[in-house]
């Protein structure tokens, strides 16, 4: 007879995957509160907290990210007490060597946008593939050619772009906590001072990408030009190409350098910020944050957007 877990107390024990899933569905708001409180306390204890909306948004966003990661990996720890396990999970994240945990520059709208999208890319292949467009202006056909993908992998890239523009981008921006006014401000700065903004993005990406590459598999290191050429020449490592090159600008430039003659004029990747997703026709999507869409992914409570989805 299956055991029923009705309690959501911190000491609640789960012994099966089904129990874990049921408890997560019921206790998600409590888990989010727990994670946010831990982040807030960490910032206070390390002298990095201020009582303002920017720091509160930061604590909430990190809380969301940690719970999302916990929902993915927590089942592997069964049997467990999920609330205690979440606390341990967060403590491990905050104590890792040279954590990104707090960067003053990441509290700006631009910093939150870049950090939030990259953090989302660690969890979502749709967001990962979309980084090529948001950071470098590369559309789906450019990504396919530059990464030398096969037919099956190419179709997957097109599906990634489609899901991202339909629901993924709105969900990500809502979880980051960016308003439409803040997004327009980034776009305005990009239009008026493109060189200055690109320099700032380059500076931030060096820190952000290096941090989030820590989440890659250990067998996904940076390669030399010769090693990349060998990998492409032998036609393997498709996942390697997508995961690593989306999070490493230096390797992306290396790959372009030895493949440029067969790329049909794709220029060397450089920072070319696009705040909004690419439309099917190849133009920027004019999406208003907070207005929702036909799939209902643009509104609602933040906790309802917290799920392990393709976007």
C-alpha cells in the first residue's frame, strides 16, 4: 500500500519518487520562501544587503533558481527530507569557490538581464540556444551552420527558437523580474550608445560566462583550435558544441576562425545585443512584458512559472 505524505513540515520524509513529486507540488511556495530567506540571510551576513527593491529582487530570483535546480536533482537523493536537503543544496551553492553570488553590476537592468538569461540557459536548452541570438544576433540558420550540426540537431535548434519566442522568453523575463520599462531602457541605451553598451556587456560576460560554465559536464572544457577542428572534422560532439559555445565567447570565435570559409559570409561573432526574441520572419519580437499571450505564459503568479519545462 502506497504511503501518503500529507505533511509539509521541514522534517517530512519522502521515500519514493511519487511522494517527492506530490510534496513538491504542495510545498512549492514554502520551498521558495525558504530559499529566498536563505539567500537574504547570506547577503546580510556577508555585508552585501541593502533594504531596497533591487536586493529584494535579487534574493527572490536566486531563490527561484535554487529551487528549480533542486526540483531537477532532488529526486536522486531519495529517501530524503526535502526541506533539509534544499537547505544543504543552497549552502553548497553559496560556499563554492569564487561564487558569482553577488556582483553590484548585476543589479542593473542590463546585468540582471544577462545574468538571468545565462542562469536560465543552464536549465533550458531553449534558453541556451537563444543566447546565440540575444548576445551575438545569430539566427537559427546561422547557429546551424556555425556549429556544423546534422539534420536532426538542426531541426532541434529550429524548435528551440520557436518555443523560446512563443513562451520561453516571456517566462524568463518574468522570473528575472524585469519590467517593460527596464527592457526599453536597455534597448534605448543600445541604440544611443552602442559602443559603450557593448564594452559593458563584454566586461560582464567575462564574469557571467565563466561562472555558469561551472555547471557544464566536466568533459566539456575549452579546447584548442586544433582540438575543435578535429571534433568538427570527425563529425561528433553536437551537444558539446551547443552547450560550450553558447557559454564561451572565446571558443566561439576560435571555431568561427577555422570554419569561416564555409560559413557563407557569417561574420566573426561579436556582441550584438538583442533584448527581445527573434520572430519566425527574422525580425525582433515586439512582446510586452506582463501582458500575457495566447498560451497564458506571460502573467500569473511567479510560483506558477517555476517548473521544469522546455523553455
